[in-house]
C-alpha cells in the first residue's frame, strides 16, 4: 500500500507506541517511534516524515513545543495531536499553529487509518488573486468538494508560501499588484517545479494561453469562473495527471528525445526514453506508460510497426506519432492503426503539453 510513507509516533506511553506502530506497519507504512519530544525532534532531523502523531502531554517538552521544532525541520509534515486530557490552552495553541487534527485517547484506530488515507490523497490547492470576491468563493467551492485550500492576495505572498509548503495545484490571476501572474508563475516553477498552475484571466484567453503554457502553466481559464462543473472536471484531470505521469519518448535522434525529456520532466512528468522501436516494445513489456511519443521514421522497425507492437503489449497506452513529413498524409493512417494523435516535427511544445492533458482526459 503506502510502503513509501514514513510516519513518526511520539508518545511517552509504551503501550500506545507499540500498538499504534504495529497497526500502521501492518498497513504498509514505515514507522519510527520516540518516547519523548526531544527524541521525536532528533528522528525528524534524520528522516523525512509525511505524518507525525504527537502526544500533547509528555515529560521534557510537550507536544506543542515538539510540533514547533519539527515544523522548522520539516514544514510539510502533517501533524496529528493525541491526548487523554482536555487541556484547553494547549488545544487552542495546537489549532492556532495548524495541527491537522486532535485525536483523543483511547485512540480509535479505524478513525486514524481513515484520516491518514484522506490526508495522503487530498489535493493541496493555493488560490492567488487580489480580488476577495474571486478568491473566497473559489476557496469555498473547492473546500466543499474536499480539497485543502489556502489563499494568497498577491504573487509575493504565493511565492513565500510555495517555499514552505508544496501545493499540488495553484490558481494564479494574471493581473495583480506587485508582480503579475506570469511573473509569479515563473518564480513558483523555480521554487517547486511539480506544482500544476492554472492561470486565470479576465482578458483574451486564447492570446494568453500559449504564453502561460510556454512558461510552465497547465492551462489558462477565463474570469469570472461561470462553469463550475467544467472547472471541477479540469481539477480531476490535473489530479489524475499528478499520479499518471509515466511517459516514454521514442526517437532515434538524441537531440529530440532529450529535449522532450527535459521539457516534460520540468513539468513534473516521469519520463523515459528509447532510441528505437524494439527498445520501446521491450520497455512496454516491463512498465506501463500512460503516453508514448513515437517517431515515424526510425532504423530497425518504423514507428507504425512500433505502434502495433506496443498496442499488443499494452493496449491502454496512448500513442502519439511524430513526423517531419506532411502530417495530413499521416493522420488517417496513424489513427486507423490505434494512435491517439499525430504531431509535426519540430514539436510545438505548447501543443505537446495541451495534448498530454487531452490524453489524460480520455
């Protein structure tokens, strides 16, 4: 299951540590235990924890102080407090500091497993807009759909937030005081290249889309946001995009495959390359690729035979053929053989990125 997720359990009661760690390990998590706050802090210096359970009342330093120090070491760690007591002052401080939840002892194990799964799959969104009337309704709508949403009033605030917290998706307005949305986009991509950015504009969307995508945005949408169903569908597509990012580039030209690999990796995709069709088919036997870009003219077997070979091995792969010849002569031929699309070389990077989103929607 979540075999790559590290969880820290800090509690001075041996029974709690042993029971909770045993159950979490059975679920496939990597668990480290600590008997007090100081040892929990030391553990956080050595291991990156996705989640930490901290007892509120412990000898030495309490859970709140432990929380503060762990957050300095690892700002993205999700913190849950556990307690057998109602300590109003500590609870208020815990909530103010941003604890994810407070769980009461004796611990409800089913509840703990549920909240872990919810937080590991919840999409973290930042809405960046200087207009209160835009950002607050959008925040409310997204929170109602189960997303975790934060807001920023301008680009500078958004960049500072991105330095401390990873956001899966950002909505960024184009026209803002200080620095505009496109400048904010560029800085965000430097800080956290894996963040998917949706640019919002009240201007001509078509003119801004190419400019935004060329700077790293996933797409550009108009303001005001009237079609909420379409927006939610876009978010679902991008969320799938976050976890379905396995791409293979097949081309005998080193410069083309490495350039595409670099562009796609900068957008957060997981990319492999193959020098010819036979190598691509062998890779497809071992790994599922969501999307494969295949050059038509290659030594050994050409792109069409490669397409047929990959389709036999993994019919679910979306295959995009690339050609330096007249694309009109190839489109019908490629689609009839099972290709998803056909692109002209040299590759238009904006078209390429839009095509990936379209492929994931299907």
